[in-house]
């Protein structure tokens, strides 16, 4: 494979044909095997001709794929989990160390182990510690694949004829949505593969490669600075605002509206510590829509769905509940109840007051020590089609509640404590039966807001990124130590017995808060370089088994190292 064929391949990945006719028409370079990702094609080949074609291409190829997860007979399967790893790296989850033997669904343990336990290489086997680099780049690949599709749609704008006002309005929406999507994908990449945004060093901190054209270029890619990536994100969001500001609100949460643009831009500005700008955009969003669903005494199924007016936009779907917990009490085809590998962390559970509606709406208590104690109950499991089960994304979801939280945090950072408490109280009155009002100031208020974000936005892909930015907050830096465990089991006379448990620590400002650039990417584009992600020592607790029934004895201590 020559250099030209590889030049735009930020990593080696396989691309499936999604919409054969439209993809063949517009995505002239998109359908190929991993070794021929972007070939040179004639620029004179047939293109998409109408705005409707372009809109269908957007919906078919620029959005996140829909996930699917489940159990068929005794086989566990997951497809298109998108960025479920975001839920594993923070402190929202802990291992379910079962007292009755190993968990039944253990595949996800090995799948997410390198993220859950902050390994240097992000695709390693728990037992052998061998690197499985063939899948290491999947999250990098997915974002750049979608960016490439957005680039192609944006570049095609000049070639599409608009003969009436309806077509012109649709074209504006397609362009606005594509710019918005590209911004979200770059935001995800820069917060996974680059260090957090620090205003004083962002210009010199390596970010990720930025490409905004579908043009085939024969060159090696380098990393733009973190500041440059953020400028591109803001430029895309500004373009999205221009296109969507006066466009009629979409009829479905699967199309971007102006309120989603304002909320997401306020999030980006918070990461940049541009507090006044973040507050202004959050206010703009609430001026568009300030609805909050009442969760006090919630008993009515999954709260986050396409039917919830709080949800203003969703990209992709959720299969996180199936990946981690399955359904509470879910049985396989043989009638066996599964014991999942992970559960809601004690840390997260402790943040909810007993009369907080989110305690039953977002998580649920399973009073069965042999199963698990606290499970996920926020978003229904995904399907292959939009609107089935009213699904929403567990990562790329925008809700009005975030606007309240962004505004409160920005005001608190600006010293506007009374205003911050006002917006927090409005949110909490829709969540908590008593003691909803907030009256705090200074650092205590900021700490409370951060805890409120944990409660409100749990398992929506925020926590890991929030922990990163809290560390570098110039006014109120937060230091958090997280401990995760991973256990190994063996069989004794047909009983599964815990053999040992490894304990891993993530200290404040640890380099593991940034993923390494995937090996496949570094091999194809050496100029991109790598990140410093350290080896992860652990403390091993050996479990002494001394009978034939699988009963365990006293714990023994093990040593550090891998």
C-alpha cells in the first residue's frame, strides 16, 4: 500500500457500507477495507443531487451507530457500544464481588478491564496482560470515521441546488447539524487522547489531528494543540448556531435544535474555564426551553427517553444497562438468573438522599446479596431502530438539566453565589421531596454543584471528563483518588471460587487520565506520536480456599507489580 492510500488513514479500521446508493454517490472514498481506506477517486463521479439526499446521508452515516446487547442461550453479545468506556474509568461503577461464585456475565470484565483499571495499553487481557492491539483503536477510529462523513456532507453543500424556501431551510439544518456533530466528535477525541484544557498551557499541549476537509491529501498528520482543537470545536458550534438559530425546532430528538447547540457550547466553554461565556450560553438554552421533568416519587419506568421533554437531543442509543448489569433479575434461556460483573459504586449511591427521586429513577436497589445491590435504571436498553423503546443515548445525550447545572457552576466560579443557588434550587425541586433549596457559598457551593452533577448526570458520559477538568480548575482544583478492583476465579468441584482480587489506584493528576494514542495509529502515522501513560501497579489480595464446597478462608496479601 503506497503512502497516498494511507495518508488520510488516521488508523487502520474497517468501514461497512451503510447506505449503498447514497454512499456510492457521495462518499466516494468511504467504502473500503482497512488497508485501502481512502483511495484516490475521480472528483467527477456522480454526487448527491438534492437536499433530501444529503439529509438522508447525514442520518445514515454521520450519526453514531445504534447499539445492541443481550444474551442468546448462554452467549453474551454486544454491538456498537460507542463510548461505553467513559462509564468505566471514573467512580460511578465498582466490581460486583459475588459471595456465591463468579458473576455469570464475565465477558465485559475482560473487555473493559484496561479502561476500568487504567492500564498503560488500552486493550490488554486481564489474566495474561497480553496486548491485543487489533481493537485498541476502535474509539479513535469511530470518531474520525464520523468526522470524515461530516466533512463530506459539509463539502457537498456547494453542489446541491435549492429551488425553494423549504429546500433552503432543510439545507441549513443539515449543515448546522453536521457542524454540531463534528464538534462533539472532536470534543470526545481531545478529552480522551489529550491532556485537559489548561488556559495557560493549552497552546503548547498536544491535542489530536484536525481535519475539516474531505479532500484526499498526501501527507503525514500531526497533532494540533489542545487550544487549536477547541477553537475548531467552537468554530463548528458557531456555524451550527448561524444555521439553526432561526430554523424551526426539530420534531424529534434525533435532529439537532438550537437549544442543544447552546447547551453543548456552554459545556465546552466550562472546560476552557470561560465561565461568563458558559453562563451566557446556558441562559440562552434555558430561554429556549427550561422544562424539567418531576422525578419526586418516581415509579414509572426509565426516566430518560424520547418521551421526556427534558431530552433535547440524542445521538445513537444506549446498551450500557445490558453491558454492565443486564436487566434486574434477567434470566437466560435456561432460566438462570445472571449475576453481572459490575454494580453502581458505593460512592455514587451515598450521594443520593433517601427522598431524592433520582435514587429510584436513575438507579435501583436489588436486595439480593447474591445478585447485586444497586443497578442501572436510567435509559432503556437499545435496539437496532430509533424510537423503539423510546431509546436515548447514554453518552451523546443533551438534556435541559445540564443547562441548569452549567449555569449554576459558571455563576459559582464567577462569585455569583446567590444566582447559582437559585438555579440549583429550581433543578432540585423537580428531583428532591424535601430540602431542595440550596444556600451555600464559595468552595462549599462549588463542591455541592459537582456532587449534584454526579447525581443528575450519572452514566451519561460526563463523569470522567468532569474529573479531568476539576483537576485543573484554577480556582477550585479537586483531588480525587479512585480505587477499582478486578477479581479472578477458578473452579473447585464444580464451584466457582474467587482466587484473588487486584486493587488498582488512580491518584490525582495521574497521567492515566489521558489515553495513549492507539498503537495502530502510531504505526501508520508516526508523526502523531504518543502519550505518557504509566504502568499500573496493583495490590493483590489472595483468597485461600480450603474445602471442596468453594468456601473461602482468610485473605492473604499479595505484592505490587505486573
